[in-house]
C-alpha cells in the first residue's frame, strides 16, 4: 500500500509535537515489512509540486486546520480514501460548539456564504474523511460533542515515544551546561499560549531553577524577553538535531512542566516520562494514563496555587524513575504504525463501499431522455 502523508505547508518550519508525530509515524510505517505476517507499507511525505493525490492508495492528513480541508476535498474528488489525525483541542464541547455554529451562520448570512469560519472548515474535513484518528477519549468526545461527528467514525490512537529516551542519562546535559542541582524543564515553543511566564513565576517563588528549551516567533519576542527577566530562568533556545542532548535534559530534570492553555496529546510529556521524570501539566489535555497520579499532576493553566502545590508534592516525594518510565513503555511508534495499518485497511474498505453505493445510485437514476 502506498500512503501519502500530508499536513499544512508551514509544518516543518518549526519544531514541536506535530512535527515529531509526523516524522516518527512515517519512519515506523516504513518499518512494518520487518513485522512477521505484515505486508509492507510505503509511506512518504507528499510533495504537492511533484505528486498528485491519486498517485497514492490512501492519504493520511495531520491536523484538521490551517487549510487542510482543501487537501481532503481534492482527495475525495479523486476517490482516494482519507485518514485524518484531527488534533482537536479537548477543550471543545457542546456549548462552544453550538456558539461556533451560530457564529458560522451569522457570518455566512453577512457574506452571502462567501466566507467560512475555521470551525466550519474543521467540521467539513471531519465529515469528509473516511476515518478520523483521535489521540484520546477526551479528543474523541470533543469531536462528537462540538463538531457533531458520529463517534463510530473515530478511532483512538495515542502518540508514541522514541525508544532511546528510556535509556537517557543526565550526564551529557550536566557536563555541557554546568547545571548540577534540581531544576524544572519545559520543551516547546515559547508563547503566551504555552504559558512559560506563568509557571516561571511560580517556580521562582519556590526557588527552583527553570530551564526552557524552545524558541519564540517574532511576535512573541517581547514575551521571551519578559520570561528571561524572571529570576532562575535559563532559556537555551532550540536543540535542533541534538537528540542525545535533549534526551539527557529530560533525564536530568527534577520535574517537567507543561502549563499550556490546552494540549491534544503532548509528546513532550511522554518523552519526559520515558526519561523517568515526573510531570506537572495543564488539565486541558487528551493524555490518559492509568494509575499515573504518583508521577503526573494536573492543574488549570492559570492556577498558580494549584501548580505550586503539585510541584511541591513531586519535590517532596519524587517517584522512582523506573516506575515513571513504566507508565509509557507500551507507547512505541512501532505499535502506533501497526494499528494505523489496520485503520488504513478499514478506510480503504469504507471507500470501496461508498464508491460502490454512489455508482449504484447513478446507475439506477433515469437518464435525461427517460421519464
């Protein structure tokens, strides 16, 4: 099976969870021929300047936003099955979904339906896809409740974590940075949405140094400047192509923090846990790990008191690192690829049924000369 992987054009201009998800998914899919009894899948990132969508047996689109509805529109027109990793924020619910539909109707009437809201485009792509993949049950619920998509169409498949993180060691990071004591770590884009500044102030009150790995866009340079001014903050920028150094940073950290306003399924949290580091994170997330309370604490993104309480719990009683790692040992990219291969087969079968039904309807309809 030849699978084309697509997302929005600017995806790889930055580095983050979606970029890791796409890259690791492609690599794992192409390793499937090494699994006994499993046929090979040829997966590749689609170059729209050189390839057509109907060059592929199936296309897998990552993200329901940023204009990706046009990709799905074209694939459906070409009768190519589509699997959509929606990446819908779990904060969507019945209430704000209803408000979004009302706003869409108002805008449509004001513009003679020439302008669509992003909500309408997202709902459209969810409706058109043969199958939708959610990262957790909370994202699946958001898709059902806010976008009114039949949950039977949605499969739940969490992200994976790279195997080398389970063997990560703190020595490299400490040797290169000279940071030898306790510290909190955050990895990701520096922005108000990620809320590094809010957690930095809470960490400063606890006198716990805060290492930030990531970059700010031009519009967030003032936010980065304010973050750097908080006592105890160390901003390292991005660690591009330095996988060993990043893994070592995870292993060296006392606690990993992710206080953002919302996360679909944060790969950085899986990476921290794989390195044995406990986590304090936003309660707006699709991440669902059984029996993880000893190592994963959640709080509302702007609740400084709850964040400090969660941090103190982990600082005063740090969980054994091997027990933390055990939480995510089953989350491998190879297991993700195996399940995706089954979803791809389901999507192809759905496509065949839909096209067969359409052909039957067309054949039974009277021609122009018939009455």
